[in-house]
């Protein structure tokens, strides 16, 4: 074939991108040769497991030749001829002599010599016979690596469907997901078999895998986890797949995706190769091998990742193939730029589309709506965000996630990351754009939007809306702010309209009373309200922020009751004063509960230390809703004057809307703090179903009754024992001196004690107990309650009382449960679980000094 100044060995994905860069660098005609065993010039390989397998409208060459996937022009065979590039297709290389710079072709002919060589020999599929599977080469068993493989699979799909629509996908990774999706869309009944305990085990955590597994099962895919294919049966072509577990699966078609290994055998003894992970040809930051005239790119290149402290990495991905090929060419032409690659993977299956950047290492937190497939993940290691993931995100969000993975910024708490979601990444992107001068203003937590000079800048909410929306809306508040405010405004308008109607009724009830009598009656009404409000605050004040949602709903329902009493007062003249006083008490309690819970909710909404601004805008919103309610109320009183039945119809209709709006409002709240009812819901779901609820999912299931009503309902139903946190050790000792004394001795070094008593599990907290101890104590108590509830009578495991079984469960599952709670976005550093401030000390001798 002759001599070339530059030779690119391998073609594949990188060949086209290397050729494009050679042209940019001014390569002369006849200087560059690309040698490949394939029959086609370079093309975009990702299409083969995606669109190429579609049942209809599937692309074919030359539609996806390089470099269309990277945004460049389509490089058909004619393009290479025009540029003077010798592209040798169907030319398998038998050997390469690095020392003499010579290539020998398998089909004979003249040897090829070169000055500079770029090797991109890619990877070879791992085959099942490598793992000892019998009959692993029957017709109908397919692998996917190049166009020839894809064409063979497409042709056999048509043939197989005539006999059997049963397909087996061996492997639960990247290829397995994409090919299975296409097989389903081609009408096959697909079973996936893989040895791991979940799909995409190297990247997906349990929660992510659970979502995708359910999604695939809903599409009709059967998943067999923790099993392997050991062989096949068939008369000349595959008919049955045999599993290690003994199962036999009907298989008219089999596709295998169990990994690949780098093609480096011909370079053994000539270049530095890595025998252990990650394998491949060892290169420096210029992609230069141990021989200065040879460069390695794509799947086979094991290069140092500068952004990860020089960690040697090998990436089998299209983006790496593109970028490394172009980088090697630049290095040959004298560039000293370091090749530093951000690990990246993406996939599209059915109507899903995910992207990953960085490394899935350390702790993780899932944000967004996991259940409905609109979610993301952050990985945090050593206080830095090192990996990001998105499912069905926008292009802008994915660009921001890439920026985060590149910069590896300091991570806030997992709970804060969960709360911020994509906003965390978007702010990073905005900061980068701002510093680069591509963004004129940016949000500052103390000053709102500021420009480069530090002056306050405009936002979309400037103008009339600025009086009602917090500065920097929507990024300055939580995602549930708008939904809550919408429903809260509707219920407020209903309240004000009804308030005017009830006020009219009150004045009617006073009727012909003397001025002094009327004043006295209103005095008694107001006094009753004040006393009722003070009493309620005394009894429940400390619990209002813990159960903000429940007391908020209770307050508004009580407000409705108060208004109904006031509206009814004229109907019963003899009971006017009593009804007016009861209505006043109800409305006073409403004021206490609503005010206290509003403070808690304001802190929840404030993402950027802007609680004061949110509270101020709440005031302007309330003024607006009051005005609207007053106008509507005046219109109603005018329209329905003298028609009491019509007033009642409208009043009750507004009451129904008021209650409905309040329920929607509190359901919209996605609180991440843990109170007894929310934590109980998490523990119950995890214990019974093995699933951890996110704050969004818990918001839809959390009981909305206030604690006293919850306890009443609990007593009337056959429920597990209630957990009582902060029990008095003194009181327990007086009742159960012996058992408690022994319990104290057995748990001398523990931060809590558990004492099951009839319909409750009493928890005594130590003076030194920390939030983590309180959290663990509640979980332990609830698990004890659940196990005790399901223990009907002594049985074969009677030697294991339910307290011991609960302790064993905690030893096995506690750390995993805690990790999943944190990953789901719940705050664990600050919990509100104790129902009293009572603590105690115990040790070698019993101490009952309750504090």
C-alpha cells in the first residue's frame, strides 16, 4: 500500500473525528490513511442500539456517517476522496510492528508504513462461551458492535417473529436497556436476565433501579435478577435459554450484552498495557503511548484524569472516542493541551432520556419526582458534588449539571441539595456565565439580582407583580410555594366572603338590643375568643410548628365552624350569645394556629435566607385577597339581602370550596423535616414494602388530622402500638421496677430505652442523646410496634420475642434505612420527634432524675 505520514488504525467512531481535525490542521492530500476492517467509513455507533433497531423509520447509512453526531458535516466516502485521505475499508490488519513502523494486512498486499500512528482498535464483545455457556454460537444468538451485527439482528428479528416472539436479553446494563426497549417496540415478549441484584448496578442506586425496573415491567419486560445463562438448546438455531437457577426460557431470539474488553493483543510486548483494571493501553495526558510516535484513543486508551487527581481511567463511550481522536491529532501537530475528560453517559429508551456526568461515588441524594420519572441525582464525596444524573431534564438543566460535575463545588447538606434540586446546578451555571460576562445579572441571597458592579438589577417580577412575589422568584423559593399560595389565596377569598356574610348575621342577631346591651354582648364574644386563644396556645403551642400542615388545616376548618356558628346565631335568638362566643373561640384558635404555622411555612419556603421578604409579600398577597373577598362579600350581601336560604346555599358552597382548597394547599406542601407522623409513614412503608418515600410522595400520604384526633382514631382502630417519645423513667420505674431496672443495666451505654406497655412503646431519652439518637430511637420503637402488632401468638420462633426481633432488624437495616432517608432528601440533622422535654440518666445504678 505504501508509506503515509499519518495512519489512523481502527476507523470506527473516532476515525471520522480524527480526519476532520487533520483537515483543520492542514494535512496534505496523500499524507493520511485510515485503516478499518469494516466495510464502511466512520459512522456514529450509538445509533446501532437505538434508532437503527426501530420498527419504523430506522436510519441507515449514509444517514449517520461521522461527524453528524458531534455537530459536524456528514463525511461520506466522497468527502474523504475530496480531502485526499486514503480510507482503506474491509482491510483487517494482521499485525503491527511498532519498532519498524510497519502494518501487515490480513488479505495480503503491500505493507503499510507510517511516521505517526494513532491506534483506535476499540473493544471486542465478551461472548457467553467465555463464561462456559454451552451451544453459545447457535443461530439466533446476537451481539451488537458494528453495522454488520445490527443488520444481522434486524434481519433475524423479522425471521424469528414468524416462529416465536419470545426474546431473551442477556445483560442488565447499557446495551441491555436500549436493546430491550427496541425489541418490545418491535413486538417481542422480552425477558432480561442478569446476575446483578438490579439494573445498571454500576451506576444506579436502589431507588433509581427500582424506578427503571418498574417502568420496564410496565412495558411488558420480565426481569430475572441474580441469575445467569449457562447454555442454549435448539436444532441449528436457538430455541431455549437455560439458566443457572434451572429455569428454561423460550427464546426465538437472544441478544447478549455482557461487557467488552479492549483490543490490545497485537500490541503486547510493544507498548505499555494495563493487565488489571481499567485495562487498555497506558497513555499520558497527550494520549501518547510508551512509544512517542504512537497515540491511543477511544476505548483502548487508559489516560489520567486530571480533574480526579490523575486517576487512570478508560472510557468506553462515544464522546470519549470523538474528543480523544481529535485531541491526539492536535497533540501530533504540537498542542500541549492536557486531555482531561469528564466521564459522561447518556441513553434513550422508550420515552425516557437520561444523562450522567462525573462519578457515582459517595453519598447520594435524589431530587424531583422519582415516581413519575422527572428526577435527578447528586453524588457527594468528601464534601464535594462529584456526580450528577438527570432523567427527562431540559437541555438547560443538563448543561448546568455538566457544569457542576466539572467544578465539583462544595456540597450543602443532602437535605438542602434535595430541596434545591436543579436550582443548585442552575445557580452554578449562572455563576459561570456571570463571570464569563455572558450574563448581565445574577441572584445574590442578600441583595436580590445584582449586576457586575454590584447594583440591584431587574428581574422578571419587576413591576406590579414585584409587590406580591418574593425577590428572585421562582428560584428564591421552594418548588411548592406557587401551588400552596394559589390554593391558600382561594381559601382566603372564600373566608373573607363568608366573614362578611356571618358579620351581617351577627348584626341581625343583635337586632333591637340597646347599644349598651349590644356592646356587652360583643365584649363577651371577644373575651371568650381571647381566653380560648390563650388556652389553646398554652395546650398546643409547642406542637404547632412540628405539625404545621395538620394544624394549618385544622385552623381553617375550625374557622369554617366558627363562621357557621355566627351565621346561625340569628336563627336561635335565645342562644345568640352562646353561639357568638363559641364562634369567637373558634376564630381565635384559628388565629393562633394559623399565625404559628405560617411562621414555620415561611421558613420552609425561604431558600435564600429571605424569610422576611416572603413574609412581607405574604402580607401584600393577603391584602389583595382581602380586598377581593370584601368586594365579593359586599356584592353577595346586596344580591341576597332578604333571602336567607340563598345566603346559606352560597355560604355552604363557599365552605366546601374553602375546605377543598385548604386540603389541596397542605397537600401541595413538600416538607423535608421529620415529625412523628411523617417518620412513622416512612418506617411503615420501608418495613412493609422495602420502599423509601420521598418528601413529595409522603406529602400525598401523610395524615392531615391534628395529633389529638390522630390519637383518638388510633384508639378506635386496631393499629400497631403508638410510639411515645420522651417518656418518664420515674413513672416507668414505679410501674415496672424490676423489668425497667434490668433494662437500664442491659442498656447502660445506650442513648435511649424502649419499654413496650400495652398499646404503646415508651421511649426514654438520655440527657446526652443527639438528633441522630432520637431518630434511631423512634425508628426502633416503631419497628418494635410493627413486629409486635404482627406477632399473633407464640409459634416456632417463640424463643425470639418481638423486642429481640426488632433489635435484630435494626442491627441489619438501620444504616441502610438512614442512608435512604437522607438520599430521599429528608433532613436528619434536626428532628422534632420528642413529645416532651423529659430526659433521664441511667447506668450502673438506676437514676430517675427526670429533667
